[in-house]
């Protein structure tokens, strides 16, 4: 079928900044289609390193406009109880995609675009890129027939824009599976050589992070602040429910010191090389002593019988000292999340 209208064809791209979504945009814009790239980011994305935004770099390189959309509270609520469950760790991939594709559909409708497309590859990821899962995402996001996956299009039923001749299906690909060899080759041939994040990055697929997040939700803690703290330091949960975090290096110590809130207490061993330790929401003496003992354990005074540990609130001025024995490793192990 050929084009029946002279109206410029428009499409909405989901752009992670990774290789697959970059190639998908190239395949669509090479057909003369107007592309608006949309980049969703949640508190769990790791693709955007400080001072860099992969999606912005890709959109600049491909000369397509970019809209960035942050997913906050709504995403966290979905994450606590995803309709289609979790993958191997805490990754709710189907629900996550349904949310982002639903938002992409809304942008498609607002802007009068003809379809939405992504760099998804059939069979590349076990949870969200099986054929049936891809179909669920299409249906639940309200994109029936208008969600195109150019990298695997030839293995799938033609979409409405393909059937209407708005785009040429012949120019699409039939990639499937986990190997990225074809994509790497294509990237090389198209002069795309700086894909810093080829597989995308999501903390929810990381076991250690998922364990800490599960513990957080089990204790009714779900603020963005608590979630951001999970990215720093060693985390401990006392049997009485309080949370303690210890910095692992200078960077994390600085971060913890800067991030901690008014309701938190901070600790540092007075006469030793010491981490910053944060105790969340408690000022009970016994709990403070536990936090101080953890601080002493990770300080250079760990082999001493007693260590002096300063504690203070949000101001820099120390407000008190506790003299404690460094906590024993077998006890500490029970608290470690
Ligand atoms: S890996 Fe993370 S960002 Fe990607 S679909 Fe799954 S939950 Fe969403």
C-alpha cells in the first residue's frame, strides 16, 4: 500500500539513550518521518551519570527534539504492587512499560502523531520482550496497532502505519534474541559509535538494591528520600525496626552528611578515620548506642575496647559523645540488609 496523504507523518520514539532505541530512531527518521523522542527517567535509572544525559546526547546527534519526563510518586506506587508482578528482582518490567507507553500514547494524541515506536527486540529480555508480554504492553497502554518495534518488525504483525503505507515495512529488521551483534554492526555502519549504555541501566534489576528496597517497603518507608539513600552506603536494619546507614568511602560520607535530614542523627568516631553513619528517625539512647557501635566498627579504632563517637543533628556542630565498644561482626551480619 502507498501513502494516501501528503500530511507529514509524525512518530513518538521512546528513547533510553541505549543502542537499540538509537537505532530505532535512525530507522524511522531515515524514512523522512518527523520524530519526537521521549525519555522517561525514574529514581532507579542509572544511565544518566552526573553532568551527562545519554538521551540528550543521542537526540542531539540524531537531530530529533527530545522531551524528558520524570516518573516519581506514581511510579513508586506502581512499584509497590505491580499488576504483572516482578522479574528476577524488584523490576516490574511489564507495568513499567505499560506506564511509559501509556504516557507516550497520550503525547501521540496531543501532538497528532501517527504512531509510537521503541527499540525493543523480540526475545531480548526475559520478562518484557517475550511476544506475549509485548502484546500485553501494546494492549494495556491503549496503543493497539500503533506501537511499532522497527528492530523486530518483520517478525511481528504489521502495524496500522505499516498497513496504511505511512512507512515502508521493508526497511525494518527481523532481529531477535539476546545477542547484540547485529545492532553493533548496524551502529558501526551508521556511524553511531558512542553508545555509553547499550543495555540500559535499572537499579531494580540489581539484587542488592532490590533487597534493600524490599526491606524499605516492608517497613512502610517509601519516600523519594529513603529510596535515594538506598544508593549510598551499607544499610542495616535493627530488630527494633530502625534504619542505619554507613558510608563506605569519602564520597559517600560527604553525600550522607549533605543528604541527612533534620530527623536523622549523624555519627563519626572522634579520634579515628571514620565513616559517617546516619541513624534514621530515632533518638532513643539504646538505638543511638547501636549506631555508634556500628560507626566504631567501621572506623580505624575497630580493634580497641572502646571508641568515642560524636553524634550531631543537621548542623555541623557535634552535640554529644558516646563511648561504645565496636559492634561484633556476627551481630552486625544479622543487621545487614
Ligand atoms: S528494567 Fe527497569 S526500566 Fe527497564 S522495563 Fe524493567 S523496570 Fe522498567
